[in-house]
């Protein structure tokens, strides 16, 4: 049995402030020790359930050089440093039986959540929508109370829904069996825009694991992160190690109590791995990314296939599968770290 443990830092028990997660701040060393201890608790839990397991631990925060190698459980192997393939999931492959996310945080724009963000401060939102090959969905706005016509071009049939008060949501079912698309009612005269599920690091990484057929069986972090994971993967085991009060405040478990819970939960999650389905997003996939900086948007449009949308801060692309989408999202996140000369 092979397990990958991806360990971020913001969702570790006791950590509430960037001074504990930033290598240039005074409290970082203590944050590293807390992070390493929780990784060890999860390693122990995996090996309690599967004593012969091959356990890889991916350092998944910032520089990817945070976990203390000399303090990590010697029965696991450490994936450290960057850049590297699959980023926070380095070491994951089709032979992996289970992925476990430790110390994760809620996505940008959600909360209250401790140190909430998506990859970096430049990415405001990532929206991903799957669709059937060659499917195109269009809508035209009407005055409130009139009909909005949605045409799915895979079948050529029309679907009519009644527009509510502008800004409210209408839910329709497309002609792809079982696939739901949420359509936001436009203002009079504007075009209806189909919207997709917003994903943060939890969803983006879980979907990449799912693309390889690997279930995410456990996630730990604050209560907001656990709720985000439960909405995506209801069967996964979640371990809230703190209750978020805001961006930099929480009611947190004692670190030793958190580790005890994580060890028990990891053993349980690995034992039930065959009952937890991978999160699969099938292509083609339409992806939209809201970026904070106009400079980043200018850089993003230099990438083939990426275009600026009508919105002032949004870029978009279509990918044939999630693996391609994930790599392009990582590239755009990296471009977001480049500052104007």
C-alpha cells in the first residue's frame, strides 16, 4: 500500500498568523516544529493501519522546505524543494492508494478561515466547469419575470427557465446526463453567464489526485477547511484542529490533542480508503481565474490558449483534461509572483 501525505502549514493546530508560516518572521521555527509533529502523527496513523505501507510526505507550504527532515518519522520518505512536478502533490502517481491532506486551509474569499488564500495572494478565485465534448451553452438576458432561453448545442434542444430577480440563481440541468450547471440571472439586456464551482487548494489538489484515480481520504485544518473538503468529498475523514474566528484568530486544540486525533483519524481513513471515491472532473474543462494584478493578467495572456475575458481581472482557457488544466493553473500561479521590472 502506498500513501502520499501532503502537508501545508496554515491549517496546523496552534498556527494563526503569518509570523508562524513565513521564513522571514520571528515565530517561523516554532511553526515548523508544529508542522513536523502533525506530519509525524499522520505517518504513525497510516502505519498503524498498514504497517508495511510506503509513505511519502510532500512538504506543501511556500518554499516546500519547511518540514524538519531530522525530526520526521524515519519510516517515511520526504519530498522537499521546488520547482517540481505536481507541486503540493509531488510523489503522487497512479500507484498511490490514498492521499492525506494535513494542515490545509480554506480557499480565498471563504471563511472566516485562518490565513485563507488560494496558492498566493494574487489569485482571487479559480472556477472549473466540466462539459461534454463539443457542448456549448448560451443564454440571453431578459427583464425579470421573462424567460431566459438556454440552448445546448449538443442536442439542439432549447430549455426555458424563468429569470428571477437579477442576481439570484437559476439551476438547470444540461443535456449531459446528470450534469448540473448553475446560471446566474443577468441584469436586463445582459448575457446570462454559466458559472462553475470555485476551487481552492483543497479542491484543485483533490481533483488532481482524482485524475490519477487516487482518493483523498483525510483532511485536517480549521473548521472552514474541513467544511470545504466535506462539500467536495463527503466520504473523506476530516479533522478540525481549530475553530477559525477570523483571518488571524482561532480557538485551537492543544497540539498534543490534535496529534492524537490525527493519528486515530489517519488509521481510520486509510482502513476505509476503498469506500472513498476519487474526486473526478472529466474534460473538456472550462477554467476561469480571477487575478488581483493587471500585470499578472498581461503575463497570463502570453500563454497560448489563455485569453482575457470581458471582466477586468479574469483570464480563461479550455483544457482537454484535468491534468492539463492543473498544470496550467500552476503556471499562472507562478506568473503571478513576477513583479514589473
